[in-house]
């Protein structure tokens, strides 16, 4: 039952937008249409502003913008088919989660068959996403061929921002130090402060949350990868709990870096890179929001 609750709680935690909940004190429910619309609009506006900052820094020629628009319009035809399939998968997942809610609401144990159905649905969604991005790879390569080396390098170093950096050639001004270990240290400190009974109850959830975070960057683990990661994290927690206070203070930074382990590079990146994913250029320049941005720029150039 404990494992079942962890699976459900982890999926929900990674599938909803938390900001409306913190601001309103209410869940992000279907009835809160106005709330969902305004936060969706804020998210869209933030994305568009980041794209505007990127395009401004690329100094595209009219010929480049026309070529990019042609590529983006071809991508839109593929996107429409994918979106209809994605909506169908989302409806299936919604029905599964409703069953979870009903059973957990009655404080009953969830059947293993339903858990397997949930995992299959989650895997289908991941596979569909990877299939879609695989279909976009040729257009990503085509988009790359439109740009020069300096423009490609700028995109590779670009980080989404609302206020553009003073020097677009030095985008690393935005964001946090990639070597920061404070979050890991705080987690390990909490682990040490728990008494044994609380720790044993909480340990599976702490491990599952960490794995969920990694999966959002690198893709879903296989059963073997998950078991290996669970064992690795449990060992780090155990060593942290066994240290004296003095030794922990001296070693907590190293232990926090161990938490990231082989996934450190992916976890440091603000641009999530999953298996089968597009690279950074494709993520930005195949975004449909670029179509009106480029069209307006071309109109302004033509009017001069």
C-alpha cells in the first residue's frame, strides 16, 4: 500500500502546476477555469518573451527568416496529428487517475493490475513524445543548416529569460551556479533529523521523488535502472545518517554531489534533455510561437 501511494503521489506532484495552489489555497481543480486560463496565459507570454529575446540576439537576415518560416509550416502539419493522439492518451490517463482517486479516497489498496495499467499509460505517453520528436529531427537539422556557426553557438548558450542579458554573447549571467549543492544538503540534513521510524516510512517517498526529478530530465528508467538508482540513493542516505555531526558538516557537500551521481549534467541543465529529445536548437526554433514572431519581423523589414 505504501508503494502504491508513492507512485500515485509522485505522478500527481510532477503533473500539476503548483503556483495556483499556493496563491489560492485551493487545489488546481477542473472548476477553476479562470485560474487555469490566466496561469496558462502567463506561461505562454513568458515563453514568447524568451523567444523574442533569442530572435533579437540572432540578428537573422530576411532570407533566413523566410527559410525558417517554411520549415515551421511543415512542422505544423506533423504537430496536428501528434496532438490529437496525445489528447487521446491524456483522456485514458485521466480515467486511470480517477480510479486511483476513488480507491485511495476509500483508503483501500489499489490492485496491481491498475498500477500496471498506469505505468503502461505513462510509458505510451513517453513513447509518443519521443516518436514525435524523432519525426522532427530532419526539420531540426534543416533549421540548423539555415544558421551560421555564431548563431548556433548563441542558441546553445541561451537560457530562457524575461529580461534579456546586457550581452547576448554572454548568456551565462542568467541562472544559478551549476555547482550548487544546497538543495541536496538540505535533503540530507532532513534525512538525518528524522527518527528511525519516521525515516523508514519516508525513505521510499524521498527516493521516488528524486527518481521522478531525474526522469523528467533523462527519460523513464527501466526496471533495472530504477532498482540500481534506489539502491544507490538508499546507500547515500544511510551513510549520511551514520556520520557524526562534525563529519557530516565536512562531508555534506560531497554527499549532495553524489545524489546527482551520473545524472549531474542533466540535473544542472535548465533545458531538460530526455532520451529521444530534440536538442536545444530544435526546442526553441521549432516552437510554433515563432511563426507570428518571424512574420511580424519580416513585415517590419519589408516596410522600411
